C-alpha cells in the first residue's frame, strides 16, 4: 500500500455547498458535476484530499436537509483518502469531531486544524478564520446574521443571484460592512478616540466579504506563524487564491467563477491549478499580497458611504412603475397629515386629556392602516423591495397593536413613537437615494431628515403628556405633508409614445 507521505495532497476550500434550493450559490453555478469529476480525478491520481473549511453553507441551510440532498456527494467523498477541517460557515460540525453522533463515514474524516511535515517543513492546514477576530469563535455572530437576512432575500428573489449577476449575499454584506464601518467611525469620533490611522473596525466582515480586511487577515496568520508553531500556512477563508512568499498558500474558492485548488507534493512543493472543462489546468501561482510588511499592504479603502450607496443601488434598482410609488406616498402622507391635524385640533379645542386619548387611538389606527398600505404596496414590487415593504408593514401593524394595548402609558408611548419616527425617517432618507429620478428625492430627504430629528427629540424629551401631544401631532403633520408633496410633485419617468410601462 502506498505510504501516505508519498502521496500528493489536493487542497480545496470554500465551496459553500447548499441543499439545491434558491439559496444555494453552488448549485446556481452548476458546480456539482464539476466537483464530482474533480473528485474522480483525485482518486485516479491516488491523491489525498484536504478540504479546508466552508465545504457546506450551514449559515443559511437546514443541516439535515442539506445532508439528505447531498447524500451521493457524501458517499463519493467518503470513498477518498480525505481530511475535512470545518470552517466558520460549517462550524456547527466542529463539536461532532471524534464523536459517533454522525454515522456516515464521511464525518469520521473531520479533524481540527493540524500540522504535517512535508519536505522538512511543518505545514499547518486550517480554514483561516481561526485568526480572524470576527469569526474565530463557534457562536453565531454578525456575519451569520447577515447571511440569514441574505437567505431570506434570496428566497424572495428566487435565486442567489440578482438580475445583474451579482450575489445577493455579497451585496448585502458589502452594505452591512459599510454601515458598520460608518457606525464605528462615528462612535470613535464622538468619544474622541479617533486616530490618524484607518479607523475601520478590525472586526468588520470577513476578508472574503470585504477585501479591505485581507491585510489584517494576513497579519493574523503571520503573527501565529512567528510563534514558531509551524513554518507554512495552508488555508482558505478569503476566497483569494495564491501565495505570499514561501510561507502562505491559499486554495481560493469554488463559490465564484473559478474552481481553484492546490497540489502539494511530498517534498513540500506547492502548485496552483484550476479545474476547468473536466481537467486540471496548472496556472502560475497568484500573488496575494507583497511578502514585505503585510500589515502595510492593505489596499486603498473605498469610502464606506460610497460603498453603502453602491450596494443599495444594486439591491434596489429604480422601480419601473413610478406612478405606483407616488400613489402610495400620497396615501400614506394624507393619512399621517389627517391624524396629526385632527389630534392637534381636538387637543386645542377640547383640552389635553381628550387630545391625549385621541392621539393614542389615532396613532394606533394610523400605524395599522399604514402597515396595511405597505403590505398592499409590496404585492407588485421587485423581490428585495417587496421583502422590505413587508417588513415595514408587519412592523407597523405590530406597533399599532402594542399602542392600542399599552399606549396610554406616556413613557411607553413616547419610546414607541420615537423609535418609529427615527426608523421611518432613516428609511425615507434612504428612499430619497433609491427612488432618485422616480419621485422627487429632495422632498423625501427633507421628510426623512425631519422625521429622524423628531424621533431623537421624542426619545430625549422628558415624558410629559402636555407638551408631547403637540410634538407628536406636529410630527405627524410634518411627516404627512412631506410625503404628500413628494407624491404630488414627484418626478415622472419620460414615457415613450405608444409604450405602456411593464408590470
């Protein structure tokens, strides 16, 4: 029998295999047949296969359904000489290592990161998230939360890819990373702890989700190597295949257009290849980062505001039915204006107690009707906008029900309406960008900025019913008038003669 040390090692990582449904990027790329042909190639070469993490996409998938759907692939993998090291996207399997809880023979091949001597050097095989402060643990974190949101969006979209070919998950994660960066920079500025260096949060998203984190990832790997625990790091995680000097080798990913892998000979020589058209094609080893001073090799960072806007425009393309957007704005604006004006009139004419009772009941009714309008308006929206409209509608309905039950408590009412004003204002500011060219974005921006400010005032103002009824009524009047103006005077797309807009 051939000795293990005399075999070539084939290294792959980051396949992110799903259950074949709408969330499965691997299946959308028609990768299954390519992977199975590659596994046959490894077997025919008498090689040993190392899978270094994120083989499965368990951040978005049901584990048991995925394994049932992928049984044939598990059988083929189990027939090979195999080592499988879970990564952060399949970290749920880590605690099954060295147990008999999973009976399929494939899972007997799972191992924690390990070291093997090749060509007189100690090679460390791991996924690469272990030195990433954002993903080093095995508990669900911010990255998984974004992946769950992306999974829901992919279900609505019916595919993990947008019409332009972009990945829903990648675009949402770019948006989330940008927002997180803006938030942390704001906090650092407010606390007067900003430095002259890059204040980007060290624990934003992963290097795969944000290439600007790649330099930090490399620094973490180098710091561990410098402890003397090993001589060469072989890993994945970043989806960026290649090498740095003779101490860092990354196997890349099968989740994108390339099917990259490494082949390591028993003497420690590492080659980079791609599986293409049913065969292994050797390429020159890509350069990940310059070998000198990797901590200073970070690429120029894109403005987080510009990155967030770019992601928002990709997720929310301009609607094709501007009239529908304008009529929804008019209806919601008229509703808010009538409730605010009515509450203010009765407060002045019939006393504060009558005004307060009416304001609570009227606001609850407003929230319920506004939520219903949002749900109706979502019926013919594009997939991602439909999802957010549904979220807003359900949130408004829940707000109305809570106000009806607990709204007479001044403190509770102020907090509920304050948050509603702040969040709805922020959404209107975003809409002024998303709907640019469809409705008058300047009106929406004014509405959103004023509503956000009103929300902050409500949250900071002492909870006293006498002034609050006027502040709340005034807020509703302002908000409603602004939405009415945005809808009535909104811009319309030029319509070609004889052409009706598509539905």
